[in-house]
C-alpha cells in the first residue's frame, strides 16, 4: 500500500520541487571547533536510537480514537454541529483530527530533514556541519515514525497544509546559510515542540505518547543547536541585517498563529468554511495552543539576539511578549527527563512481566515434579 492510497485529499503533484539559492561551503579546518557545538555533536551521536526497537509498535491503537484526547478538545464539541453528529461521525471526526495533526508533523519533519541537509551543505563551520549531519538522521527517523503511525495505525494521511508548505518553501529558497536555522530550528521546530508537548501531556494512548516523548527528546537538542549557531552569527550582523531577519520571524509567527488551524477537517463534514473558521477561533483548546505555541519560540528569538522594537511590538500584539523571559534550558531539560522516565517505566514493567513469567514457569515445573514423585 502506498501513501497515495490513504490520502484524505489529493495532494497534487507527487514531488514538490523548490528552487533553492545559495552556495555549498567546504571547510579545510578540521582541528578546531566550538566546544559547546562539539559537545552537542557528541550528544547527538550518543542519543541516536532505532524507531523499530525503541517504540513498542505492537501496542494496539483504535484508529477512530488514536490519541485518547477528551472530546472537549474538538472545536465542534458543545455546538449544534456536535449535537447532530451520531456516534459514527464523532468517531470519524476524532480519526480525522488525529490524522491532520500527525500529517502536519510528518510533513514538517520532512522539511526539517531537508533543511538540516542544507545546513550541512551551506554552513561554513565544520563543527556545525558535524551536528547538522546527526540532526539529518534524527529527522529521517521522525519521518519514518510519523509515516508509519499514520499509515499503519490510523490509515489516513492529510496533504501538507498550504501555510506550512509556504513557510517551508520560504525557508528553503533563501540563499543565506542562516535562514534554514531561523526558519526551521527556531520557528517550525518551535511550533512542533509546542504541539508535541501539548499532545504528549494530554494523550492517553501509550503508543502516541511514546512517539511524542521520544521525538521531543531529539528536538530539544535541535533547538539548542540553532540557538548556539545563530547567537554567535547574529552578534556579527548589522542592524539592517538583524531587522530583516526579524521581519521574517514576525511574518512566520503570524502565519503559524493565524492559519495552521485544521479547518479542512470540519469542512470535510460539510460544515461551511466560515463556520469552521469561527469554531476554531472560539475553541478554548485552540486558544491554549496558540499561547503554548510561542512558549519555545519567543525565548529562543530573544536569546539569539533578535529583539528589536518592531518584533517586541508584534509579540505584545500576540499577547506572548512575557514568554521572552521563559527558561528554554528548563523546558528542554524537562523534555529529556520525560523521555528517560518513560523508558525507565517501560523497562521496569517489562522486567516485572519477565520475572512473573519465569516464576510461573518454575512453579509449573515444581508442580510437575510433585506429580511425578
């Protein structure tokens, strides 16, 4: 079965070509590098893992309730549209929302993989090339995971959201080597971490919880990489160059806040587009998501040195200016710990089950010996 067989809508062309500018850069300096980036590169190597073995793919998933999130998270809940839906429609709605969310994760991770590969090609410093190579592998693993979950467990994939595709293409088209960092590591990865974290902390099904926790463990390193590289580079830029990058950030933040909404899921159920828009606007879940969306982006933007007056005004307008004082290091430490704790719980449960199985076999053997005697 190909992915084409399970698309909810025709995604159009099978291969999207994005004309990209810029130069490939080779560095002949092999013996020098920034200690922080080389340490992160070592961590990137140490933390590689296999999606086939670390994730328990045998866990059952109900495709019509794949995440186990409460109905209250759906924007139509408590409305006349919800009241008119029967049990079958409500189940299909849960399936389609999960499919749309994880499909955008899938497409975003492919964009991240291509951007990481572009960084390997274009960044001038060898230490950054080293780490970007490990990130490219991380992102390939994430594409593998989300693709498998969608195809095997949900059985449906949505095409890439037009606005996400626009941001991805704008990031890839720019010939300056720092723009894949800014567009991907800061904006798109920041968006992904916020969405992953919100779902990780609310889903009840163990398989998607594993997926989100383990992917977030990788993504925490990626954001740290972007911060290190861009902070060093942006200290060297002129005011005009910094303001140009701030304009890119402002446009990208408004785009993600206002347009990554999933209205298509509601219109698939015959709900008029205008009503779908209003339902998403009034949804408490969407309002909370929009707030959390910037929990990773705003402090990162401030940390790398993009904090001009116009950018600050934009964040005030969005109601997220105060997030600039949040601790990214604390958030990333929590992401690491949650994944490690999940591993420990799983392995402890597996060990307990193994010991119980051995004890049962031994007890059965002792009973056989008694009968023989």
